[in-house]
């Protein structure tokens, strides 16, 4: 039987002798890069088979693509990933912008797992891959020979990542959607105004957090494989990722036995750490994290005596006397706009800022030199840039998300050929 495809990383053109490699033995130190030479990527030579759908899995795979992995997105023929239809808004080709948000820099392959030939191609892809990501219900891939038991037998070096809503035990049959998990996982109970209805976050936050957990687990498993040659199963689920992200709220509950409730924009343990009303009631976000910052705030507001007031001198005092504190601060903030106060308070090293809309947030990032948006081709929706900045192995310039089965013909030819044949070059 031919061995699984193991593409070798391109030779490093960076001077760093610690450059990453997918082999258990470190690569020889490379000399200085010639002018204009492309830098190596951290995951050069890693092939990812992305069988996942919707957001958590696709976003994890897109992160690996940012790091240089070659990602093949497998979708059902005809309709593809559900999120292709989750609009408006839609791109010019009719694909929803939602799909584009999590599928950059991938090759597109449509396979019907119910078709014997397509299922065989899927198994061959799993046999050649370094990483497989899927979010099928536990046990449902066994009928196609794509469950972890089967993929490990065919490819012992495979890192197989499975993403579920509620784990592979008693919750295995429960469908996992971000909104439901925000509800049952407690996030909505602490989001919103006191006395108001529970609210979800403004983005599919649980899916995003789970994607980051999945990427972390996959990278750890690849590091383990580099040392041992052995792959492993990586399991993440939406509920556990959410609970692990509740941090101080969960810790406070475990410490006291009390359930926290919604506090609007206020913080349960820090004050002032919330939105404060300025001129005409316009909000300013202020995040005073220590007593020194509060003294600076009081001085910038022209009320240094507030920092010496026994009610406000220490953080715990300010939390206990929050109502009086906010009233004293807002009386002074009403004299000007959030934008004007941002300049003054920032100059005094007080963390603060106006409540921006998304356009303003992107404009701010651009003004700060963070290059938040990157083009991916004429007629395609630009992408929000990867937040990662790596000095020796920079992230890739993203390419447009694939159209359904865009690379299907060359990929099917490749999967039917010799296992040591390199992936076809992307056009």
C-alpha cells in the first residue's frame, strides 16, 4: 500500500535556524534570504482536509491556511456549505458574505459521501492529509470509513479534529448551534441590562471561541507528531469552549455558589469599568483597572479630590459605592463629547474610547497602521486580515474563498493518482 501523502515543507529562506519543520528532525539552518525571496510559512507542507461546515470548523481551518497550510474544503454537491445561503448580504456570485468570512485561502472540492466513488475519494484524502477537521454528529462518519478509528488505521500520523455541540458522550445526539449554546451555556444570563431580557452576543462568539480552541489543539497535536510521528484525536465542543471562556464569572460562581446576573456594560469587580454618559448622553467606554488610573482620571476631569474621597479611594470602595461614583463622574463628563474626552484621558494614560460602529472600528485600525482589511481579487469581498503577526514565518496573503467545487477536477485526478504525487499547483 502506498504511504500517505506527506508534502515536505519548502526550504526555509529565513535566517532563523529554529524554523519549523514537519519532520521529527529539525531542518538544517538556512542562510539569509535572497532579496525578494518568499518567506517560509509556519505550516508549509501541511495538508488539511476540511470536512466541517458553518463556522467553528471552517474558521479553524482558515486559521491554519493563514499559517501556510494547504486546505481542501469538502462540501456536498449542489448546495455546498449551509452558510453559502446565509444571506443577505451576498457577493456578486450569489454566495453569502457569511461563507466568505470563514473560508479564505482554501481549495474547493464537492464530494457526495453517499456515492461510493466520492466516499472513496474522501477516504483517500483523509489518508493523505496531515489534519482532518469535521463537525459531524459523533458516529455518523463511521458508515463512510471517515471516523477516527478508520482514519487512524489508514493514516497513523493524522491529526483528526472533531467539533461537536455537547461532546461525544451523553450530549452526542444534541445538535449544536451557537445561539442555543449561548443560551444553555449561561452566556445570555449575564448579557444585557439588569431586569431586562437575556441577550446573545452580537456575533457567533461561541463558534469563534471554539474555532480558536480547535486551532490550538491541532497545533499542539502537530507538535506532538513532530516528536513522535503519531497523530491523535483532538476533541472540542461548543459548550466546553464557552464555559472555559466565562473566566472570572465562572470562577466567581465557583467561589461563592451564587449565579451572576446581567450588569449591562458594568463590571462585577471593577469600577469605573463601563460606559459613561458625556454631552447629550453620548457614551464613553472607560476601563479603570487600578487606583493609579483612577487618580489620573480624577485629575483629568478637574476633580482630583475624588481620588482622596474615602468612598472612591480603592477599587473595592468604588465598586461598593458605584452609584455615587458614576454620578460624580458623569456630571463632569457632560461638559464635552466622547471624542474630546478620549483625547484628554488617553493623554493621561486612562484607558477609554468612544463606542464605534464597525466602519469606525476598521477606520481606527487603519489609522493605527494595523492594516485590518486585505483584498482577495476583483469582484470578491475583501477579507478582514489575520490578527497574527509572525516575524520569521509571516501569515499568507489570503486568496478568495473557493466557489463550490472550484478545484474539483484537478483534485479528483490527484486523489486517483499515486499517493506521492504532489498537489496540483493552484492557478
